[in-house]
């Protein structure tokens, strides 16, 4: 079972290696895996899906930003680790581990 736990939309900063690449509009939702029996959250089963208004393929001075973990600084000051999923500005949760990722971020 999956539950929508947050929806975020606004304007923020896209960062790569602590450097601002540009300001972007973002719109994403965060889903949490929940235990069917108890209704409690399942650790490590969080998913972020959405998009930003940035397409690295169309940026002439852009380094390859598809793949590495980037940081999205939200309007409210929070930071979210994301990965660009390819052309079109699609994003997913960015974790630096392999597979399901680490459990620290």
C-alpha cells in the first residue's frame, strides 16, 4: 500500500555540487510505502515523483546533470536530493546508495 504524504510546488534553486545551476519551477509528490496490516510506514520505501522546468539537453553550457544526485532547494528552505530522469524535466528521489539507496537520506 502506498500513501501520498506530501505535494510540493513552487520555485527553487537547482544545485549541482553546492553550486546553483539555475532557478527552476518544481512540482512533485512524495509517496510512502505503508504496511497493509498495521498501517505503519515502511522504512526505505519512500518515492518522489514529479518534474522541474529544466532540460539539460537544451542548455548549451550545462554539464551532464542526468544521473548524478542534485539538490533542489525549495521555497521554504528545505533541501531535497533529486535525480533528473531524462529529457522533459522529470525527477525522482536522489539517493547516493545503490539499489534502494542508503537509509540516511
